[in-house]
């Protein structure tokens, strides 16, 4: 069904983090951007669709102290808003936002980090764009930071902090679907590493290797798939066709996959990254 | 200006394994948000949070409580690496026909130092992982805690083997919590090494109890974070180990083989089943798909108690006299990834490192043997010539750059070191003799 294409080489290998691959398609310029996190650095590659041109850029986590590792980047993802796309980096120190090509940092938000390390680790993780003007980022304490993003410029502000939880956030997803009330029912819970929303259905990947589909409105479990023999690290949906992609280490020999993304809305092509691997592996439909 | 919002009203219902928490509020901007979470109030595991922002659903997948998480990685790293070191030294001591009493003394001395109460207190404090250099210095110190000596090349090789072995164990653990079972395998073996010496055995048992206390309550998600932290530490290390290559668990490019067959992790179902449910929660249909692996059902869970069958074999001693300890120094194949300096320390004597070493030096009591004739050297290579050859030919990128306290021209740093050394005199800690501690520090400065 899919066959392997030429891989894209990275400047350094991928770290074993959840959802460690983000993709942005720039149709007007026939380019696709990819980002992969390596410890305290984000490797960004811009690949032309004809496969001839690749350019690389590396972004550093801010306030990274070279002697310690407390500036590890937890996640990098693009937020697509109607007026602009922003690249958001979350780390143990805070949240950085860049213009979509990674050229300029437009915003920095520092997390409250204690002076000396405590038993409770501090970091930000889980990024989602909401409607026209908000970017939401999760924090290890369980809070969700809501940023107000203007259509241009760097006047981004923290507008709300939603604090209802005590648990660290792993992933976030959003979509436009109008008026919804969400409730829950009896769900057998285990660690959830990745979540996507599609047409009101919640699709979640779990540590037991299962994928579960829930009805978004009622929280009812629709389907359960015993998909994998290992922890699911990443999940993606091709929004136009509803194809679900979930990978771990099965199809790519001797690689623990940590990021998987469709490269286009139809699901024609997808890409994966693996721990210790310095390339992005690509597949297209046969 | 940010505003923290808490719920004016809250309704919650709980059933056997779910908790519904709903909040509504209307801030002035017109945002309406409903937040729900699900999960047992008892268990640390959670599912995901659904939020509507302006009546839009935002989902967040939740992770269990971050208490005692990646700041709890260091003790596991230290104990497992220490365990591997003991396996290797034990094998080499036998292979070199070191007299049993001397060999036993070395093992006992190292284990005593490793489980030194003050040192472990320091280690178990919530903190970031040490830099690679600092950790290597700690193990250098540990390996020389007795009458045994190791040349630079042998120490490098010892450390290569230790780190690649634990990296392999972390990568291959079926589920993140199994890292704790691997740690218990090491602890069981260490306990066996000192079973004839009650004083040391009780130190080891104490530490084992501490491990159980701190780590058993952690959830799968927290172990996953520990695992991810460890994997970042081991990133880009692809040194080829002879015993791994022979057993076909490592490829010639230094990467480990990840099997797609065998039992699934405890708590996971074998892949292939799709179940569909009706609105009332009844299963209405089942479908099967073929997955490309060949998995069997999970084995029973290993024991997390002081004693018990751990089930997992990772972390047990893979060396024996007939399976020698060797490494290929050509660990950098064409395709090996670039040696990226993640934790580069431009000034190896950055304050943090000094403080760290100071605390460690304060905790380690070295037994300076009065009779230097009893000292001996252990070689990790087959011959002295091989050892020397290894030292010369070691690729630059694999150099561990052990911290050399003497290598500084910075007056301020010298002053700091002097101050730290001064602090040792005030700790009032019982030392074998007051002068030996000073000798010890000087010896360390000279030796590094």
C-alpha cells in the first residue's frame, strides 16, 4: 500500500519523545517543512517537492544552561491559524514561538521554575491552535496556557490559564466543529501519549499499544484496536480522508519510532522519525 | 495580563474507575470552556482532558502525575551502570586469575563505596542527571575505590561496556516500568556478591528498600519519562560490543536489534483485534487484522518485592569466563550519527561540576591500603600491548574527557576549590584518619 521513499537527512538524531515530528506544507512555494527535536535543539529541514533542494536550520532552546540539561525541548509543532503559521517550541524552561520558517522568535514565555530541582518536574508540552487566534500549551502541572495571537507581529499575550488538573499534559488537539458539550463515561485509563480529533471523534494512542476511538460529544467508546505490541508514541490523522496512521517499531527495522505525521491532508504521503536516527523516513502510496 | 481561573462550581461523580469533573465559566472575553477529565481518583493514571474553548473542543492527552519523574532518573542510572561494572570486573578478576581473597576485597570495597550512605543520600535527591563527564568521573572514582588499578584505556573500555549494556536494557524493556525490574536484577546480583559480608549486605538491603519505596508507586507514564530521560543521555552512542554482536542483538552499525516477536509487555494485548461498541457499551462486532510481527501473550509480571522472580532477563549477568569482555574500538561506522555536543561544558570546571564533585568526594571514603604491595592492575584487554594500542587509537569523538581538577588557570576557580576543600574539614565526618582524607583529595587531583 505504501512504499518507502528517499529519506531526508537530519543534522542530528531524534530524541525519544512523544510526537517527535511536525510537518508544515507550504503549497504556494512547493515546500514542506519538517521539525525534529534533539535534546535542546530543534532540527528544521525545508524540502522542496521536486526533491532537489533541502535547507537546514537549527533552533536552540532559550535559557539553556550549557552545564546542565534543564533546557530540554519537549515538543515542537506548527500552529496553523487563518492569518499566520507559528512554530511553537516547549521546553523545561518555557515556551518559544517563531515565525513559521524559524527565522525570528516572536514570543517567549518563561515557566515558573523553582530555584533548586524539586521532585516535581517542570516543563511545557502539548500544543494546539484554536480557532482564529489562540494557541494553547499544556504544562506539567496540568494547567493549560491560552495565548492570544494577533494576525501579525509579536504582540502575543497570555490571556488565560486553565487550572483544573494535577496531571502533566502529553498532547493536545483541536478542530472547528461548532457547539459541542463534552462529557465522559466509564473509560479504562492508562497512559495516553497521543490524541487527535476528527469530525467529533477522539482518537487516542495508549501505552498498552491500543488505539481507542471515542465519540467526542458523549465520551462513549466506539472502537478499540489492539494495534501494537509496544507503547504508542505518535498518532496522526489525514483530515480529508480520515486515514489513521500509527507507528512504533514494526515496519521500520530496528528503529523505535517517536514521531509520525502525514505530509498532506489526503494521506498520500507520511513521514516518520526514530530514536537515534538522523533521518526522516518517508513513505508514499503505491 | 494573565488571569488564573478556578471553577466557581464543580460537580463530580465517581464510579469504579472514572471521575468526571466539569467546570464552566465565562470570562469577560466571551470564552466558554468546559473541562472534563477522567480517571480513577486513586490511581495515578489518567486519560485525556477535553476542553471546549469558545465551544470548540480542545483535547489534551493527560499524563500521570509528574511527581518524582525525570528528576528521579539519576539513582536508576547509577545503580544499573554500577551493576554492569561489577559484572565486568568480576569476570575480569576471574579471567586474570586474581587470588580469591584479593578479588573479594575489590568487589566488597567497590560495593561498600557504591552504597555509602552519605553518597546515596546525595544521589537520591531530586535532581537533573549529571553530565556525561561528571558521571564518568564518579565511576572512575568508584573503580579505584580499592586496591585494584585500571589504566586509562581499560577504564574507557569498561565505561563503554557499562553504558552500552544499560542502553541496550533500557531500549529493550518491553514496558517502561520494566526498567525497575532490570534495576532489581542488578540489585539481586550485587546482594549475591556480598552475601557473606553482613555489614555490606545490610547497606545494599537498605538501598533496595529505598528503591522499592520511591519507585514502585510510580505509574507507567512516569517511568516512560524516566526512560525518555535515559535515552536522551544515551543518544548517539553506538559503540559495538563483541558479546552483543555475537549474540546478534547488535548490528554491525552499532544499532540494537529490536525484535518483532516474542511475548508482548505485561498489560498489553497481542495486536490484531478490533472491537466495535454500541452506544450502550456493548461489543457489537469483532474484526481481525494481520500485523507483521509474531507476538505471543504476555508473561506473568515480575516481582517488585525485595525478593522474587523478576521474569525479565535484562539486567542479569551476561558475562562468564567463557564469554570474554571485548569491544571494537571502531564504534564509529560511516553511518553513525554526528557526535553532537548536547551537554558541552566549555569550562569543565563550571561551578555546578565543582559543587557536585565536592559533595561526592565528601561522601566517598576511600580505603587507602597501608600495604601497597597488595595493589594490582586489571586489564580489560587480552594483553598489555592491546591495551596500549587501544589508548592510542581511540577516536577523538569517543573520548570521555574526565574532569581534571588541576587543569585550570582560573584563579577564581582555584579559590572555589580551596574553599570546598576547606569545607570538608568542617563536616565532622568520621574518616579513617584525618590525613588520609586530605591524601585522598590530593590523590584524586593528581590522578585525574
